[in-house]
C-alpha cells in the first residue's frame, strides 16, 4: 500500500511539474514583444537594368537570363551624306546576364569597338520600401579586356631609363627618342614617351619599333575596370530618378589623351557623376532623360559629358529603348574616359537597346 501511494505521488508530482513548465513557456512566449513586420517592397524604379548608356539599380527576378543588344549609329554631323549617321560608323554590343538570386546578377558581353570583352557583377544592397527605407541602392562593377591585336594598342610606355642603346639600332631614331623624352618631361612632367609617339619620330623603322614594343608591352595593358554605386527612388508611379557615382581605371590610356591634354599627362583614372530620370506616360511607355559628367576634365576639352533623351517601350519580358545621345561607348568606362563627341556642338547620334528575359 505504501509503495502504491509513493508511486502515485511521484506521478502526480511529475504531471504537476510538466504543467507548470508548459505554463511558464506560454507566459514567456507572451512576454516576448512581437517584431514589427517588415515594410512591403516598393515597385522597382525602372523597367530595365539598362538606361540608354547607363546602368540602373533594377535587377530581373531570380533565375532569369537576360539578352541585351545595344547599338549606336554614327553622329549627325555628315547629315545626308551618311543619312544622319545610319550609314556611318556604328558600335554594337551583345550581352548575356543571369540573375543568380534576387539581389545578385552576373554578366558577360562583347563590343565591336576595341573588341572589348566585359565581365560584370550587379548587387542590390538595399531596396525601397513603402513607408520604410526610401531608396534602392545597388552596386555595379565590371572588368573589360581589349581584345585587339597588341600592335593596335601600341601606346605602351617607353620609360626614360630603357636601354635604348641595345634596343634601337638606328642612331637618328635613338636621338629623336631621347629628345622627345626631354620634351615630355619639360611639358608634361612625364618620365616616358608612348609607343605611338615613337612611331612619328625621325628615323623610326619597323625593326626598332618592334624591339621597343615587344620589350615594353604587358598583357595587363588590355584591362580596364569600372565600379558604380547607384541610388534610386520611385517617387510615384509616373516618376523615378537615380544618382550614380562611379570610378574607372585603365591600365593603358590612348595616345589621344596626351594630344587633348585633358588631364595633364594621360591620367589612367576618372570619376563620373550621373543622373537619370524616367517619366511614364502610359503603362508601357516612358520618357528617358540622362546626363553624366566626368570629373577629371577641363573646360572645352574631352572627355565631354554625355547627354541623352529617349523613349522606352516595355513589357514583362522585353524592353525597347530608342534614343539620342552623344557618347558611343557601350561599356560604361568608355563613356567617361573616351567621349570625344561634344553635345554642345551638335555631336549627337541615334541608338537603341533591346532586352529579352527568360525565367527558369
């Protein structure tokens, strides 16, 4: 009898303990303050990740493949003789982008001018929310490789301390180089001349130029880099705007840089500030306006700012943009470093972008 009573008491005590513990858990759960629900995402400020010659903060949905065609015609300067640039020299780029997650996109592309091959990454850092965070912030970066034959790059630096005695056999050519090095140091503060400069000097010949070129050219001269932070807001269903701040670097700059002297001695870096605005005039049609200004430039010299005006027609899987712009660089660093079309003097060209999306 005693054993039975003791067992019964143990069971009652165990049941009471579980009941008190469960009650405590319920009370503890009720005492934890509820986390505020995250604000709903605002609709993307732009229909496409491309905006004429610029990038936007927008990314396609996750697991989406995007195909892009970018085409710029020649400038209007020749008028009827080349049908306002349509028959003139053009630049074309084909690209493929894939959105790995809703916040991360990678891409590749190939461009006609300079045979550029580019590899890009875009990452959404923050997104605008209704009644919450006011902006969408995205980072975009790329690396571009100049795929032309190295003799076409040809602007590698010939340092003043090269052993010209063994590399250059022609005496007149060797003396011309030494004189040009002195002039570059005096006029620009440079301790080198460029290969392209050397080709125009007295006594220049293919054998000596070949020796200089092979001695000094580096594969890294083909590379350029671009990085941009973009800040955008959808103010209402009709209007969105974006501010971009970008940095670009070229391991090798073009000879024309010295001729224009726009940054006093062939600077390899530049900064750019851009502004984009989109006004929707119907569910599928928008007016596009953009302006980008290189920072390292002087008045009345290149690189010139890029001003653009266009129209976009979009659906859930397509976007078509037709526009007037001044720059014909389809990789963004080309616009800020090598835009020799002055929009204030009427150097305007016609272009279009087409994007197509496939979701997997």
